[in-house]
C-alpha cells in the first residue's frame, strides 16, 4: 500500500489521505478538495507544430520570440497543421512577440493555403494539407473542457523544454457537484494506470474492453476512471434528491465541441459592419423585424475566419458596438448574439454612427483583417436626424463601402422634416443603385436579403475598398530644364501619363497633381483640379516645356507646400520626381523634410542624373524607390516596376 501511495501524484495523495485518515466519505467534502485543483495551461515551445498535438481543441501558453522566421507558418487566418502553433498566433495578430496564452481549434484540411506577410511574420503558401487549425484569444468557450496536459502523436513530447509531458489521456477538471461517492478502488485504478503510461480501458457493463471510446458512457454505465477525472453534464433532474446519478444520455449533451466548425464562405471574404436603427421612432415590433433580418443575413453569409466576418453597431442618440469582427466567428453564435440585442431608443443619428464606425470599428484590434474589403450597411427607419454626407465621405475615403437600406421613407407632407434631402446618394459608395435599397414597408425587408448578400460578396464591385491603386495623392515633380529638350520632355510626359493610367482616379480614389521646375517652379495642376482619369491624362498632354536650370531641392520644397500641403489626411502621399541632371542647389534638407512629412518619394533619373542624389531623395530603402534610365526612350520600361513597388509597399501596411 505504501509503495502505491508513493507513485501517486500530489493531488491524488491528498485525496487518498483525506479518505483514509480523516474518514471523510461524503461527496460534498470530496468536491471541496477537488475544486481546489487548478487548471494548468500547458506550455509549448515556438517550434511545436499543430499536427504533433492530437487534441482537437486546447489552450496553450507560447513563449517569447516566436516571430523568428525559422518557425515556419503556412497559410493566412486558417493555417496548415504543419505550421508552428505559436508562429501562427503571432502572424494572426492574436499574440505579439512577447508570447502569451492562445486558444487553438483544429478544423478540416484545405485544398490550398495562401502565404502573406503580417505582424512581422511571413507565412508561406502550401498547395494542400490534411488538417488545419485556427487561433484565437484564450477565452474558454462554455461547455468545452480544455486539457491541462496535451496528447502528442509520438511518445516523446516536443515541448519538453517548456516542462510539458506527454499524456495518454486527458484530465479535465472535476465537476463541482457529484451524486455518487468516489471509492478508493477507483482512485488506485487511475493511479496504477497513470504510473504505467498506458491508455486506460473503458469497461463495459458485462466485460472489460481494451477499446477506449471518446464518448461518455450513458446513465448507469460509468467507467471507473471517468468517476474521478471527467466532467459529466447533469440535467436539472439529476440534481434532485433521488435522481439517477451519472451522465446524461449522449443525445442530450452539448455538441458544441463535436460539431464541425465552419470556416466560412471563401468566396465572400469581407469584413462587415451592420449599423442598425435603435431610435425610439422605430418601435419594438419593427426593431424585432430588423433583428430577424440580421439573423437571416448571418445565416445566409456563412460566417467564418476564411469567409465573411460580421459585427453590429446600434445607433440612437449615440452609437455603441454590440460585438465586433472578432467576437463571433460562426453563424450560429452570431445569431444567438443578435437575439440578445435590446433597443437603445433616442434619435436616429446615423451620421454620428458612420463616423464612429470609421474611427473605431474597422481596426486591427476589432478583427479587421486588412486584406478583406470593409463594408458598412446602414439601416434607416424613415430618415436620419443628423447629416450623413461628410461622415460618409470620410468613410469612403477610408476604404469603407457604404450601403444604405431605407425603410418607409418620408411621404410628401413629411419631407419638410428631412434634415438632408437625397441623403442616400450623398452617403453611399457609388450612386449607381448598387449600394442602396429602399423598402416601402418593414414587412418587405426580407426581400432585400439575397440581393444584399450577393452585392456585399461581389468584391470586384466594392469600389470604395482601398487598394494600392485607389488610395493615394500622387504628385509628379518634373524637370523642365534646358538639358532635357522639347522632344525628350514629351517623352517624360508620356511616362507620367503611363504611370497615371495604372491608377483608379476620382475625387475619392487616387488623385494626381503635377509640378514643373527649372530654377523656378510652376504648379501645372493640383490634386483637386481633375477628378477623372481622362481629364488628368488630357492635362498632362497640355503641359508646356519651360526650359531653364535645375534646382531640384527648391522644387521638392515647392511640391510640399503647393501640392502635399493640400493632400487629404487619410491618403497615402506619393511624390514621383523625374530629373536628367545634377541639382544646382542642396537636396538633402528638402528630401529629409519630405520624408518627415510622410511623403513616400520615388526618384527617377535619366542620362546625366547623379545616382547619389537619387538615393538621397528616395525613401528608404533606396533600392526600391530610386531608378535610373540611361536614355529617355527607355523610361517606359520602369512603369511596371514602379507600380509593383508601390503596391508591394502598400500591401505590407495596414489597410485602414
């Protein structure tokens, strides 16, 4: 007996001593002891791959330093199980390089995994893998028991350095109440099996069996080890005196951890915010219709980390977020959360709500994925009680695709109360009808469901999404000195036109301006002069050759004051300078001023341009921002490379 006790773990020894020495046999006292046992989060190393861990869902603690490129990661959002668990957590943004706790959930294998650069980690692409996983914050889900020790696919644990040991089975926490006493025989049976590191058999009612089952036994068939280590689920009837003790039947158990996890529709990968009308005028009945519409949308979209993600903001006097993009990652949980929303009341300040969403909702902390289009759908009962035009313009310029659904608009004698006539066209991303719906009655709202889902998922038509081609103010600084000559100057203008053609130009997309310089400087046209690509190209053609000296430093200062001083704050500021010679004045201080003001500068030199000056003018790293052509006729060759570098740099930064 003494030998067996010595092999027991500290927690088991404590319970045995309680049984033998104090004679406490009641379930109530045993439960108090068991509840003192704390759940320990397993620790793993940075190099541990998800495929090595057998558990389908678990919480682990990652160490610091897992951002190192030697820990390979495959995929984006959904990762191949061949990836480093902790490396994937850093890539996804759940952890930073200092480490921490994460929740890992295994999901089905994918036909392909796309690599990307995110949070200092470059993930790799993989054509196919048998198993995947997703990472989220370490917030335990209700009804799910997480292991305090992990099961690995080999007998030797890869987490040895972190103090983790391999287990043949899991040890969930013990329930707070139990209706059947734990016997010493059961304790010893568990201890003996654990000491030999063998998988515990699950006895049947008639005979011992060597086949273990992951499912709990029905009522009346409790295995010996389950009495101590498992967390049975009890119905209310089982807690009554005289109720039959044991597990509930399999069909009554929560299936949350057993149901397959939807990854979402990969053909609709958008980040979506619904702004719902909670004003007093809408009434309780119509508010319920609005909630049902949201729930139906959530079901139709097939929410998931590889597809659409959805959050909800309710507005009245002031807006408030009910849940963001990170909160619910499947349609079932989202529908449950929508049902719990209560009406706020107050006015219908939709403009204030749009401003709130622009500033707060689509952030990385709230689950914005960067590479997915941002969509905001605003539901309005009648008309807003504030103006939406300016707030919507800022939202569009931030890359948010604004949709409006108006229900029961103002009749003729009510139009005098509408604060902003034609507010829908002033708000939506485009005024072509694609971004707006009008419903005559709340009872007809459901008819917009399928058209809305189709439109928000048509990412090719979401024109307000920010890309490298539609989110910049581009200022061309053109050398018009005597050494260029009339013919070559026309070639330079064609180069400027070829670059401009690649961008999506409008008053809310990319805007183009131009400065020509010699000893002096001249503003050819500013960012706000032309709002279409055709007008910009025609303006470039009309630029006349000036002739004179080469004061590049003064030209940079002039462009900063006359062009970029009027750039919109949410635009990327790009300066593309073309020169054919050495500057007569100092370029270092003006170039530094441009860099400090956030102007990304590309320097293009031709013929007699000084390479060292180009590198000083160009944004760091100079190899990506400075170019040299030995002849004007070869300038056209650099158009694809410049565009590629602009887009590569853009895609490595947060979208909003």
